[in-house]
């Protein structure tokens, strides 16, 4: 049976003719979902934990390159009334831009942590022949030459991740906030760290001091304590999701202060500015998050030791393929599931390594 494997999970979605374990969340018994590419051949369709496999023609069918649940089949699904709500509830967010067209009277989305949504999601491995150049992020290895040269020379190096709950790894299945459920996928920072160690056969000290719920204000206030306690060669800085109400100029100012504090403490240190994905694009959570990427690019242009890993436009382009927000979320509000967390790792690695 399939299982979590680092090399499979970090295989870029923009390379080759096979996508592994792309997730889908069926809402209703006969939902039909597009994937990143039109399916030409199904390799396997599994539950989220990769412990159960479903059958073509019995549990699901392929229609015009999309995957459709067969009523009465074994593939999991979320009942419509559990996903769409007509009344405000403790765990609900308002629908303001519903792409899927909510049933009449439904004004809210449900949400939840741990495996609230992954228990309904399936994982699809399939072959395709399509290409989508918008899904290829930019490599910027020249901006990280000091860090990479250390690795190439097999010298010891160090990396620290700092940011919000997404950077902590919330809703990755192998983390407490992901429920510690199968397939026990690691958080994207751990994937990045392990891949770098394996790629260069080098010892890389790893730290992750991100804090769930934090925005740039608290991130800046606690920066000395949480990031400057010792020297690091690389900082991966990922704030933005919780800054929705933060003015753009304030976000820029706070981020720049953190960058310069790090550089003063680490004169050869280099910085990956990791832009945020979108909150649920059909909800009232979307505010300034999509705009922060432009502020980060300003810092990239200003400082040669800074490079932006652009998850904002990656996420936008994933959605533009027709892929639905619910198919790649861990909590239906703002956290990635295992599939989107893998793409975080892929984008950071591409940015670093070119």
C-alpha cells in the first residue's frame, strides 16, 4: 500500500507526467472535481491516509479528465449540510464569493482543525500529458550563494524557520495540529531541511520557532528572542496569513526590520521571504494577504541577500487551473493540507536551488 515518502512528496508538480497523491474533497455523494491536469490514466485512488484504495467504475469514474464520485461507492465525502451551513456557528466563516454555488440558503462554510477535513479527502495518483508553465516557480540560487557554498563544501550550516501557524506545520498529518494521523506527512520545513541534507550530504542544524496565530507585529516584537539567540546561515521568514488587516506599508516596514536584524546578527546570513497562500478564497477572510507578495518583492530588489519564495502566485495559479480551495486545505480557512504543504516545500527548494 502507498505511504508517505519524502522523495515522492517533494517531486515537483510541474515536472514529469505523473502527479502523486493529489487531494480532493467531495462534497455530496456525486461530486465531480477537476485536478491540476486532465486525467489520462488513473494509477491509484486512495483515502487521505493512503491505507485504503478505491476502484474505478465502482467507487469513482473519470469524466472529461475529472474525477467523479459514484453514489453508493466507498470513497469518502462530506455531506452537503456538514460543509455548507445556513446559520452562523462556532466553527463557521461567511461565504462571500462562492465559486461552487452554495445551495440555496447556505451562507457559511464549516471549518475545523486536525483531521476535520482530511478524513473526507482522497488522494489521486494519475498520469497526464498537459503542461502548465504558470506552475513553475522561479529559481534564485544566486541569492543564496553563501549558504549553498557551505553545503557544497560539506561544511556545517544552519537554517531557521520563523513565521505563523503555516510555518509551524499546522494541519500536516504528521504534526499534532494535523491530528498525528496517517500518512504522517512531515511539515514543509522538515521536508526542506531533510531534502537539503540529503542533496548535499551535509550536516544542517535546523530550528523552527514559528508561532501559530502570530502576525508581523508579534513576530517583530519577539524576533530577538526567537531568532537572534545564535548564528544562522539562512532564515526562512513566513508571515502574512494573519496580517490581513495590516496596511501594506506597515507589513513592509516590519518585515524589513526583521530582515535587517537578522543580517546584522549574521553578516553572511541570507533570507528566504516566503509569501503566504490565500485564505479560503470564497470567504470573508481574504483581505490584504494576496497583496503582500508585492511588498516582499520590493525587499528582494533592494537586498542581494534576500530571495522571495512566491507561494501567493503559486496558490493563485493552482486555483486558476480550476482546483478548488477545499481540495487542498487542512482546515477550510487558511491552513494547507499535506498536498499544499508539499508544494510549499517544492517552491522553497526551487527558490533555493534553482
